C-alpha cells in the first residue's frame, strides 16, 4: 500500500502540490495526466523518494522501480547486475517480451548507437528484473512504435504489482489504466476507468458545472433586482421620516412603520449580498485557437508522383517497386516499425537522398521538416531574444502562438536550455507553423506535448490548407489529423485511403 497525506510541494513561489491526499492499493494500474508543468513528474519523484516534500506524511510499504522519461542505460551497473543469475534470467525474459534479441551487446558505445525506443526497452527490462512491487513510469511510450507499444502492454499486463504511469498517449492509457488521476492547479482529481471513461466523466462534470453556473447567473440577476427594490424601499422610508413629509397618520406611528421598513430592507440587502459572495465553480473556458497559418496551396494537383521507387542501404532493401502519389491537400500518416525507412523516405522527398526508380516533384512545392529532436534551438537564447530576429508581424504571431500553446509569458526571458522538453517542442512547432511552407512534414510532433496541446495542434492542422505528412506512433493523433496512410512494411509502401 502507498499513502500520501496532506502533501504539499512548492518550487519558489509556485505551488505544485497543495495539501493533496493519495491512496494507492496493491495491483492498481493508474494513469497520471495533466498539462505540462502541473507536477506529474514531481509526484512520481516524491513517491520514489527522490524529491522532498514541504508538508505532509508518506507511507510506502512497497519496493519501487522507476523508469524515468527518456531513460538512460548505465551499462557498467547493468553488466554488474547481470552477474546475478536470477536477475539475468528475468532481464532477458523481459527483453524477449519487448522484442529485443537476448544477444544484444550491452557495451556503452553499442548502447548509444541504439534507437531511443530500444534503450527504453532495455532500461525497463532492467527495472523489472529488480522485482519491484510498485512500478513508476514516466512517458514510457515516447519513441516506441505501435509494435513496441503492444510489446510494452504485454509486459505490463504480466506484472502483478502496482503500476503508476505518467502518459499523454491516449491509446496507451485506454489499454493500461483502471484509474486516471488528473494533476491540476495543485490538486489530484481521481476518475475511475481508463482515459475514455475519464473524458465521459469530465464532460458530464463540465455540463453540470455549466448548468449550475447558468442557474447561479440567473439567481445573481434576480438578487440584484431585489437589492434595487429594497434600496428603493429604504429611500421611501427615509423620505417619510424627514421633517415636513406628508403624514397620513400620527408622526410616531408613521416613523415606527418607516423605521421597521428600513430595518427589514437593510437586513434583506445584507443577506442578499452575502448570497452574492458565495463561491460558484466557473466553467472552464475553451482556449481559442488563433494560429497564423500559410493559406497558399501547391498550385498543382500533385506534390509528388513516385514510380517504381526503391532504396537500399548497403545490402539492406528498405523498400522497392513503390508507387504512390501525394496530392495537393493530402494529410498523410507515414507509419511503420522503427528502422523500416520512414525517415529515409522523407529524405528522398526532400531531395537529400538518392533512390532508384522515378520521383516527380512539383516545382511549387515548398516543404519544411520538423524533426524529432529539439537540439537545433539556441539553448543560450530566450524566447524574447529569438523573436527579435524577425519582423514585427512575424514577431507578433510568434508570441501569440506560443501563448496560445500555453507557454506563460513569465517564461519568455528564461534561457531555452532551461525550458521543459514540452516547451521546447512548442517553440519548434510555432516556427514550423509560421513558415511559408505549403507542405509540412512532422516527425513525431507529439513527443513531449501534453494532451491539451496535442488537441490544440490537431485543431491547427485541421485548418492548414497545405499538404501534410506526419510520422507518428500516436494512433489517436493520426486518426484526428490525417486522411491517408502510407505504411512501409514488407519492403514496400502500402497506401490506404480513409
């Protein structure tokens, strides 16, 4: 069992967790969600004992295993652990479930040459081989393809302990979690079920709050009207008690009646004003999407026409005899297992890699590529310094788009190297959005983005008039942004329309 009671945690003037309680029972599968910067990773760090709390108590009767975001493999430590036969047996069994050959070299320079997804699998296999009773996962599906995600779920579903996972991957949360905990404004809000159940409950909650708020607003209007009436009554009673007022009965009687009316009206006004001061939950306001997007199309029916296209590296055939067209306005999902040649195909379309066969490229195509990594940003610069490189119109839209994507203006003078991965990714996305391209290629654009910002990006791309090619392992994102699929498998490129 794991229990947090009245936990508080602050970083400087920012309260991340505010007097929160959390009880986790053995065997639970919990998904932790929330916007970037709300404190999800901090919560995992506290549970793991890596972060001190400011207030509260922690009761943990569990052995913790922690897979950090973008986990690194300590080769020397792992090789030392593999001297234990029981650990080695479990480690290689886990690797097999995750689709990695047990003969893999665990030497430092060989590990560095592996993909991010492969390194995550090795790190997870090692964490599980330590036989934890509670497993903490921070964005475990980042860099995993669809096959890798299925392997991950198979491994997790065979784990009999408790699992707490921070994730923005909706499909993963739907197939993994029995409970969702939303971290929001310093609080932990629990919802039973998976992510779809969470959204159903949130919508009911939103409608309830909206109805109560509308009823409250009607009541406020009615109260204000009553207050005005009682103010008028006070004014009349005051006039009747003034010297020289028209008297219809004895002065004493009329003054008593006026005084009684005055006290009653004043009392009612006080009570009504107290009712106005009662707190009522406000409905969440929808964030308006106000991105500036390029509106010009290709001025041609086809961006690309491929005939008998092929590519071989050394003696390895990635694909051959591929025939496809990319039409103006297409929204294409480019999918396939890691290493099948997705990035190579993009490089061919961009004219950076040779190939066999024929490829026609329209002269009006202006492509722009956003790659997975975010390291080409100037980490020593700030957002404000970066914006000054552009003209006034671009600078205005650059700042507008970043604030629309929930980067607080207080962060604009922070060096980019010290921003979160999600914030860096949003800067990259904004640069792409504001380019004059009419064909945008996005390589894993949702890595490091929270669910809210993924939904914002979906709306942005829905309004994009150009042509779009997206490499992504996020099935939910692809469903909502693309209408055609290019799948690289079995050494060919298969095309599916939706």
